[in-house]
C-alpha cells in the first residue's frame, strides 16, 4: 500500500512539473523592440479582440492575412504589415493563443467570415511556424479562398501538400538565417505548386522579418531590419500584382 501511494505521488509530482514547465514555455515569447509602439499608435491601425486591422488609404481590391512566427508577439510584425498597407493593401495581423499559430490554424476564417465580400483577392502569409500553419490551413480548405500564399522563412509539412492546389505561392528566405532547416526547406519544394517563386534576401536573417530579436540560434544579419522589411514588401507587392 505504501509503495502504491508513493508511486501515485511521484506520478502527480512529475505531471505537475511537466505542466508547469509547459506553461512557462508557452508564455515565454519574443517581444517587439523598444519603439515599436510608434507603429501601433498610427491612426489607421485598429485593434480587435483577435486581430489588428492595418488599413492606410486602402485603394486596392486585395487583402492579406498574416500569421506570426512561433512564440513571437504578433505586434512585432506591425512594421512589416504597415509597409504593405502603405502600398494600398489592407492587412489583417492575427493574434494567436500563446503566440503559437498551431493552437488555432483556422483563425483566418474569422476575418474571411466578416470581410469576405469586401475584397476580391485574398492572400495569406506567415513567418516561420506561422507560415507552416498557414499552409496547413489552406491544405484543409475544401474551396480555395486565397489566390496566394506567402512563406517568410517557412515551408509546408508533408501533411500540408499543396502541389495539386490551384494557388500561387511565394517563398522568401534570407541568406543569414540559421534557424530554418535548409534540408527540410529543400525537401518541402515537392509539396508546393509548380511555378512557386523562391527568393533569398541577401544579408537578412530569420528574426529580421519582424521587429524583435535577436533570436536564439539565428545568424547575424548583414542588413538592417528596415532594409529586410523593404525588400520583403517589394517581393510581396510584386507577387500580389502578378496574381491579382
């Protein structure tokens, strides 16, 4: 009886340790750098319960939904999304539970359900884990609501095979990124549609797509964050124009 009770207590203690460690892990996120509030405080950035709407003089009939990178606070991507908005496109920056898109890959549907008829062309983008989850979301759609999918330092899993999907895809990586698995990135190309565009930003790194960092294990950037954002936006805007 004593040994059985001791075993039960041991199991409970171990479970509590695992739960505590897990809770600590998911609540530790990369936060935006100091000064990021200047972007959040712009009059065309509107915060809702589960997303930010960034809409500066939108004149285009296309909108983009953005999924944050794993354990990166979504507001770290406001500067990048702001630049896209300045090109005339509406951007919806999604808030994910615990800053992990894996906990709600279907959150883009919230935006689609409310704004579907406002725009003719929809694009979905994601950084790192956010890109992988964006691909998973699209791969499970019965009807394709999106004209384009944009990966920033990301790639689809085998279970998110998009090779037969009628969707345009843009992949943007950076030369100094030491976090992304290059072997998996190469292998994942067979899960992407024919005609997928691949671009490498010279001098950029993994964290450079957002306004946070440095990220553990990442390479040192050889260009500024602003330069990486501007190059990224140029690629995204050209891609959208081609697909619209």
